[in-house]
C-alpha cells in the first residue's frame, strides 16, 4: 500500500491506495499479507539485484509466501521467475 500511495503522490496513480486495495479485495479477493514485516525483511536482505527497496520488498514478500507475483515491471519479471503480467 505504501508504494501505491507513493505512486499516487507522484501522479502515476489517481485513487488513494486504500481505494485501490478495497477494489482489488472486492473484485479479486486480494488482501494485505499478514506476514510479519521482519519475515519479509529477512527475505529482502537476500535480494541484491536492484536498488529500489520497494521492489526488493515486493519480491521478498512473494518469495516468503511462495506466491506468484503479478507485476508490469519488466525488471522484476526478468529477475523473479514466478512474476507474471
């Protein structure tokens, strides 16, 4: 949600993060991951492919959950084989 809100602040997204998440939850059942941040951060420490901390945390979260990651980001998709668009 933090990255979504940053994207809104720089004009790349119009609705607030909370509105986007509410829509994703209603339409697709997407919800905020309940993993403790310390678990995700430990996975992120092993990521050394980029300088964007949000990208590292997003990938780390997917890895920690052994989940598929849906992203338009080509760099993430080239690095993380379980990323799709």
